[in-house]
C-alpha cells in the first residue's frame, strides 16, 4: 500500500509581505524519501515547474491572440493599412 504523505513547501522563504504564498503537494512517501536522499531542493523544483507552466500558457495565449490579429489584418486591403499608418504618423 502506498502511503500518501503531505509535504508542505514554503514557496520561497520570504514572508507574506513580499507577496509569496505556501504551496503544498501530496506525494508518495517513497518519492519524498528518494528526493531527500538525493538532496533535491523540492521547493526549487516545484518553483521552476510552476514558472515553466506559466511560461507555456502565456506563450499559448500570445499565439492565439496573434492568430486572431492576423485573421483581422488579412481582411484589410494594403491601401487601408498604408492610410492607417500615415494617419498614425501624422497624429504624432
């Protein structure tokens, strides 16, 4: 039987004033023991994984927005684009 173990991790070691929170993860005891035996900084691993996940999602969202903008721009004629750029320059 695999025993679940709750291991509390301080998400960074700064206090609440700095805007940080504590994140907890439930892992198998065996996994936790192996991580400890290898001297793995669990907080750092989780922090990097969360940052990478955010980066992936932000990139996905940016690609979606660029795709939507591209579709809109394709509907404009070259003359409309040139006119808009000229008007924008004149406003400066």
